[in-house]
DNA sequence: CATTCGATCTAACAACCGTTAGATTGACCG
DNA sequence: CGGTCAATCTAACGGTTGTTAGATCGAATG
């Protein structure tokens, strides 16, 4: 008799997750958190959002149990509640890419030079990286690299790239990656490297896309 | 220079998907549509929602490109835009189940008798069904069975179950399934069958959970 | 103990969303 | 050619949400 109320409660609970993922700003925060634990201040700075608003959005994510917090002195560090959350973020984005043509247009428009994309498959890239045929660099901030990175990848933060050109090989292809398809850091890196005569390309994968496709990472 | 605007557009597009999945009623419609193509009228009846409101929610889902329509005379048939959408629904629900304790409580409370749950793994159940050790019945409406069902499963709609008891074996375990963990039809079926002396249990999987775990279905 | 600074809380506003109910469209049928 | 019925559109309401800005909390620091 009384199936209706309890059943609709179930949908309401799931809708809480959907609601948490219905704001662009919150999605950006989720993507940043998918790179590793970060403080509110860091998140606000990296997303370019006022810290008070950032805190409000993080509260919404916390109430949906998508993120957890850890206090360390003055700082409160946020992290995703589990790997399934970053997996969900990748799935959500994949559905958008599959069905929203506007999304695909916007994404294509954002990448300055489509020619910079590496055409290798994930597996063959991994193979070449293992054998040293290509030189894979992680251009994200070091803290994100330390939280997990692609196998055989070296940390080479975008900001330090220009100073550390000597550490890069000029006889092999350099493959750069960053946070994922939305992130432009690897684009910048390829632009810079090519201008300096290196052979460079990028992959759109970040650590989470890599993990989502079932491949291993290093920490 | 102008990275901000185009980048936030990307998150806005993905947020459209999240927003479409942020309403309990819309999620219920998605789950129903995950069972197969249905008309607005059917959806409204099965979800217990006014048809005009149902139409409005379907419009929202259509604008997020999660569903597509096909006109057939007076009727407009809705269907999910692709298998990735039902996969996303399963992922969303799994995250809710993993992280929302209230959700797990509500789910546990809804199932009348936890003892009715079949303890087999998917693979071993499939094996036993193949060898005829168990008798798998699909208690959903026939149209949903025809749109796709578990291997070796017979269609046995809940409404006709009482009339067709003679078609069921009394020397083997009967395993019932329906639309998924939220659906109570298989519970009803097990209750009825046990009252009539049959050995019966249920699985919480529906076709989509089955597919999501990588197992095959028949049509 | 006062200061600093990260983080949260509060109030207030506009914009949006879900719901309801009446009106309208469009295809079929007698 | 009306009549029926599925489906959509429209207007209006009440509640919610995102954003902003000011105020507050709480842990370190001098």
C-alpha cells in the first residue's frame, strides 16, 4: 500500500547526487579534487572563484557525500569520497561528449592546434613509454603529480618548464598531459616545446581518464 | 587570454546533464525508459505522475539530449539516447549506495524480507540457469521483456503470475527479477510463489545492472 | 592577548525550477 | 466534419538556488 513514499525517497536520495553535479562551478571543483586533496584556498585560486562561494559549493558537495574533509591547522583539506566519484565525473563528461553536439564543438574550439594531439592508443603509448621511445611529462603542479601520475611520467610543472628545458631529450618525442580534456596546461606545454625545437605532442587524458579505462598509475 | 569563458562553457554543458538528473521524478522516468521505449502516457501511468508534468520532465531530459523521441500516430515514444545513459543511471545509483547511508537504510527498509534475496553471484546464477538448475522469470510487463531480458529467462508478468502457476516447476528454485533494486515487483512475485509452496528467491539486478556488469542479454 | 588569515556563517537579492491547472495542438475515428 | 484523446504549451504560484557582501569563528603566530 505504502510503496510510493519509500520508493520516491530512493529517487530523492539519488537526485541529491545529481543536484550536486548540476552546477558548473561544482563540477570544476570536482575535477580539481580528482587530481588530489586540496585546501579551500587552493581550490578557490585554481578555479578562479571567490573563496566564500567556493566554501558554499564545497558544503553542497559535502552534503551530497561526494567529498570529505580533513582539518590540518588553519587549513581544511577536501578530497573526493572515493574513486567511484571521479569515475562518475568521467562518465558524466563522456555522456556529454557523446550526446551534446554543442559540447563537442566547444571542446574542439578550445584546443588551439588539433595537430598537437598524440595519435597513439593508450596501450601503445604505455608500451613506448616503458621502452623509453617517448618521454612522458606531467605538467601539473607537483602536489598533483605526487598524488598519482601515469607510469613512466616525469613531473615537469608548466611554470618550470622553460627553466628545465635542459632536462628534456631532443632526440625523442615528448608527450605531455595534464588534468584532463578540459585542461589547457598540456596545450601550453606543447606550444612552448615546439617553439624551442622539440618534438612534442599531448594526450587529452588525465590521471582519472587513464584510471577509468582500466590502466594502472604510479604514486 | 580568453580561456575562462570557453572553459566554463564546457562545465556548463556537463552541468546540463547533471541538472537533468537532479530531479527524483526525472530519475524515475529514466529508470523506466531504461527498460525500453515507452509512450508519455505509459510513463505517466507507471510513474504515477500527471501526464502534463511527465511531458514537462521529458522535455527537460530531451533538452539535455538524454532521451530521443519517435512519433507513431497519436503517440510519442520516448527512449534513452544510448546505452551509456542507462549506464550513467546505474553509476549514479551506485555512488548513492556507496556514500549515502540514508539511501542504504531506505533501500533496506523497502525490501520486506531480506531472506528472499538470492545469494548467488551473477556468473554462477547464469551458469545454473544455463544448465536448468534454476528457473529464471522476468516479472516485468511483456513489452519490457521483449525489449531485452536476461539469458534463459522466461516472461512471467506479475499480473499473470497467479494464473500461470502451472507453467512453473515445483522441483527447482525459481529466481525472479524485475526492473532493478528500486522495483518491488520481484518481491511481490517471491511472496506469492512462496505462499503457494514454491521455492523462490529474487535478485535485485534488472537488465541494466546486468549489462553494466558486462554480462550479455537476449532480445 | 591581540593579530592574522583560512574557512564558515548569515542576510538579501535575483533568477530559476517544480508543480498545478487551463488552453491548445495534432492525429485518428466514427 | 466534429469528437476524442495523446501530447504539448502557457501562465501563475511558491519554494529553492547561486551569488554577493558583510560578519563571525577558530587555529596559528608574534
